[in-house]
């Protein structure tokens, strides 16, 4: 028997993957609520036509048969709903960023510790990308030796005409490093095996969209731990001719080789997604990793049922968001 889940807030399209991947593992989507009529609404209803919308989000928290709450509302509001859900005895999966301020993170930590509920952020650039699963298996097998550095690139298409007002409000989305770069921080910690890290450089800019002063369209981070070093670049510059929303890449450098992931597109290479390039002492090849699987979702279901931490350690989730907030503060001169 699997779990039952509900959704609060569908303001970001990441809710589509969060829900669909749980359903693919047998979880039952039983209800959802969102405020108003966000631009995602029509597509969401078309994708999940048999799941009822409720008039009051509290009804979902009051339902004892619901195990897990998915949250993908405006980023600045996610912490409040997550805290309310945990206080009501529900586990939580939040779209990234899981929170937008240090105060929110402190409150989430306190409530999670007190209630013992799961607070999990769906870092989709790892959890929803099969080539990352394949890379993790290769690293665990020792294919590239000790990992000493990651380089994570997170370009995105602006799609200005479809963006809601909150997208251009710094306080609403939390800043580009809190938001997008949390993905790459997660991957750095995971692949280097680091429990913590130090932000040594962080910067944000608005180079190309100065008519929208609240938008940060470029960001970068340099970080290090006692296990390795990392570089992160994120931006909103994906050109229109690219056939998808962004040429996201991850390079994992080991002492005995390297892996490069061309996650969503391989311009000039293989068609489709999830190309994995492996080079070491014995192999130099491109691997089609599209069928490597997405273990985060069945593991999270098991964690909800068994009270375990197989999908992601709770401390790891907190550390990713803490580092993202630290980087954002440093970049804005608040650290």
C-alpha cells in the first residue's frame, strides 16, 4: 500500500513533475488547493483532471488520510505552508527554494525537530534527471576515483511573456542564488560527499534586464569543503533557438577521470536528454542514461511509511538551503 498526497500552491510548474513522479510510483493524488488563477492552472487541470480542487487548504491538513503535502506556491510563502503542514502531522515535499530567508529556515528547523516530520526539497536537477542517477552509480563504483570538484551550470530561458509579477520581485523569489543555485549546491555536497561547505565567492547581477530591477539574471558561487571545491553559474540567458529551456550541465572531476552530464540537450551531439560522458583510465565514451531511473520518489514514499531518510538526509536538505541563503547574502553585501 502506498501513500496519499495533496498539493498546496501550483504557482510553479515544478509541481507537475513532483506529482507525476509520485503517481508513477503508486502514490495517490487526492486533492489540491491554490490561490486564484495562476498561469499554470489550466495546464495543471488538464494534466490531473480527476484530482479535486478544495476551497480551503486547511481541509487538506485536517484530513487524517493524507500523508504528504506538496508545496509549489510563490517561494516566499512556502515556509508558512510547510510549517503548518508539519504542525498538522504531515510530511512535506517543497519545490525549490524551500524557503527564502534565514528566519524561515530557522523556524522550519525548529518545527521539523519538534514534530519529527519530513521536510524535503525536490532538487529536481538531481532528483528528476536520470543521468544524475547514472553518474551517482558510477561515482559510487569508483569509476573516476575521489571526486575533487564539481562545476554546475544552470542556464534558464526567461520566457518573459509568461512570467507572473512575483517572478520579478526579489523578495518573492528569494534571489537567483537562493532559487536556482540551490540545485547546484545540492549536487556539490552530494557528489563530493561533503556535510558542509564554505562560500568563498558569490555574485549576482542584472546585466540584460535592467527595466526589471527586481530580477537577477546572472549569478555565480565558488565554494569549498574539506572534500573538494565547486563552481556554480546560473542565469536567465537561454537563447530562443535552443530547443529546450536550458543547456544544464554538470561536470564531476575525479582524481582518476571525469564525468560530464548534458542533462537536457546535447547541441551537436546525441539527440534527446541525459547524455553522460565518461572518461577514465579505461573508458572514453558517451552513455545514454535516459533509463537510469529516479530513485528519490520511491525512496521518499518509503521514508514516509518507514520513518527513514533514504531519499535525502534531513541535515543535507537544511545545509543546502543554508548555503544558498549564505551565498545570496554575500552576493548582496549582507553577509
